[in-house]
């Protein structure tokens, strides 16, 4: 009996070719796994395509809720942005796909798993390392990394083997889930040229956005969004609703030069309208409810957290440790944030929280001021004491 292999299957050309290639080269029975993380494709159609390509079984798993609760929400509490801009949609999806591959491999008694990543990107690292962390006994194959076929050769291989060629001449390489859309390749490889409008599917061009602003009120409980405009919603509804509203105002386009783990600089374009609203809203509520020391230290943790997520180390004790710290910071991060959506920009215009450390009677310049200004000179005297002593003994430190 042939050994079994579970292949992460998107339904595209690469992974369809991979089904047949793995059968031929490794003489294995292929089971496909398609993870629905909010990717827009028709899952039934993908399943049928896998079976038509002679997979012995085709599993489709709805991972949307798990994706948001176990991957995106923790990253939101961390305000995780790789290189300060990328909300990590693709990077957060991979560890869940790795987990599902392992689950399906166990279910079918497979000894191998495979994915369609090439050898140039981050996704291969995330999947290989993710699987190794969860199931070190499973062998991982990456056919596209091995076969060295060009796109035209893949198409020829598909035609020869009666594999339906689907989406073969699309301009861009894309990856989608609820948290965002990653767009690469084609015309984007020239960093001097502006991304063509067709690159974007979820966000309007500014010229097409409404001339009236729109306000959205987001309720957070312990750092997680739970309601929009006063209506309690589940995570999928929240992300979809915000994504749709923000996208309509052209919010959430990202275009930057990114440093991949394998050392390549690449031009990456993203649409992440929900993240472009939720992360700043969450940060604004943190500014209101955390101390300056918490905010400062958390910023550092957040950068490490984003890096390790990007670099494929989601399943690591370091991530668990950082997560524990982040979770602890969120205890009082509850309240409501009001965001104005207008012309490609999400602006936080109001924050309120029962746990706010902002106290009007301390901050006000008006009536009811409780701040004791007479305490300031003594405080400043001691604060400046080391400088005063140093100036007296060593001369002043003015180097200008
Ligand atoms: N640069 C992004 C990342 O590393 C996007 C990768 C997109 N992946 C893809 N298979 N098209 O997370």
C-alpha cells in the first residue's frame, strides 16, 4: 500500500500540478487539505478540482473562527506590525494551516505532508518550522521548491496530465484571509512603478470613496473587539463589517519594501482594511488605560512578537512567554473607541473607558482642577538634582 501524504491545497495551478507530481515522483496517495481562513474562493469547487486531479480524499476545513480567535486576536492585542506596517495576515495564517495539516495527517495515518511554497519566500519557513514544531516525525515536502518548473512548464505539465488550468495567467501572486490580502509579483516587482489599480480588490481608490465621512464605534473587552456601534457581534462579523466599511473609504492599502527572512528585499503590497482600523483603535484604548511604562515596554515586546510571527516561530516557547505578558497587559483595556473613516484614513476621534487612567480633574486647565501645582517645584528640584550636581562639579553638558 502506498504511503499517504497530505498536501495543503489552494486549488491554483501550483498545487494542482503538485498533486500529480507527488503521485508520480514519490508514489504516494495524496489527500488534500484546503483551509478556509476567509479566502474568497468557492470551497466546493476547489474540493472537486482536487478529486478530479486524483487526490484520494479532499478535506476542506473552515478555520475562520479559530484563525481570528487564536491567531489574529492575540496579534491584535500585541499591535503586531512587521517592519511597522504589515499586519501579518499571511504570516498568521500559516501556523494554522500547519496545525491543520498535522491534524489531517493524523486522521488519515499519513507519514508526509506537503505544501506549494517556493524556496524564495517566508511561507516555506512558516510551514516547515510550524510542522516540525507540532509533529517532528512528519516528513515535509515542498514540490515547487524541488521541481524547478517555470510557470510555462507547469502549464504544459498540467495540460499533458489533464489538470484543469485555472487562473494561470493572473497578473499577481496573491494570498487572502480575513485579516488581509497579500499581493506580489508581476508589475509590482518594479518598485518605481505605482501598483496598478487592479492589484486592489478590497479597497477603493481615494477618487472613488464617499465624500462624506463615516463613524464607527468599537467596543473592546480586555483588548478584544466585541461590538460595533453598540451591537455585539462575533469575531468573523466584526472583521467583515469593519473590512467592508474601511475598504469602501479606501483605508488599508500598504505598499512597502519588505525584508524577507531569507534575505531578499521585496516589494509587497497589502490590503488590510480591518487591521488598519482595529490596530489604531486598540492602541488608542491602550494609551488611555496603560501606564507609560507598560506602553513603552509593550512596544518593544510587540516588535519582537511581529518578527517571530513573520519568521515562522509562532509555535515557540518564546512566543508563549511574550503572549503571557501581552495578555496580562490587557486586563483593563476595555472601553469604546470612535473612529472616523474618510478618504483612505482611519482617525481615532474619541476614546472612553471605565478604566481610563486619564482623569479630567488632573488634566484640566478649567474649573475643578485637582492637580496640586505647588507640588511641582519640589518634584522638579529632585528630578533635576543629578544634573545640577554634575554641572557644579564637572561643568555644564552643553555641547552645541
Ligand atoms: N510577504 C508576505 C509575507 O511574507 C506575503 C506573502 C504572500 N504569500 C504568497 N504565497 N503569495 O507574509
